[in-house]
C-alpha cells in the first residue's frame, strides 16, 4: 500500500496568536480539513464551535496586555476518533468554574461567558485541561461515526 499523499494527511497543525481575529483562519482550516477527509457538516460545525469556544475563553482569560503570544492547535484523526490539542503558555485556565448545566448559566448574566464552554463539554466526548511546565494544554476528543468514510 502506498504512503498517504500529503494532502490526505490526517493531521492539521496551526500556530496562531492570542487575537480573536485568528478565529476566522482557524475555522477555515478546520472546514477544509473536514471537507478533505469526508467528514460531515454537523461534525465540522461541532469541531469549529468547540475550538472557537476554547480559543476565545483562553484568549480572553489567559493573556494580559497586547503583546502577541503564540497558541498551538493540532487536530489529528485516527480511524475511530478526532483529537484536538490546544496549547499555550498564558495564565492558568480556570478548570473548576464550569457549571453543571446551561440553565444554571442563563440564570446569572456574569456566567454567560461560560455558556459556550458548557456546550463544548456537552458535544465533545472527552475534555481535559492540564497545566504542564507552564503551559495550558486542552485535549478534546470526538468519536467518529462508524460509517464515516476517509
């Protein structure tokens, strides 16, 4: 069997800076990745929404000042699941402030920022947030449908 062609690589890696304007570029790259690998539009939407919420939360809560700082994003596909990794060396992310339900968030306007995070926790199959050697690392997985074609 020949090695996969570079354009069919089951990985996407991006470097971006802590600027919300980068979300447009990230969304386009995820859309292109999903199209190239035959992933359906609902899955593409789920991935884009999840990445956008995590990046937005990170940019708004982990970085001080206007100095650009790098954020690394990687999306890897294997036969059964997608793995998304987001890493940056901003301030530690608050990992225990996610309410248990969207209804709880809607009752308190000060928590509306976290509504998107609650949705991410609901649509992704697993999420972990770790701090390692001064870096925040968010790992998310999404199981692929069994009948998904490459």
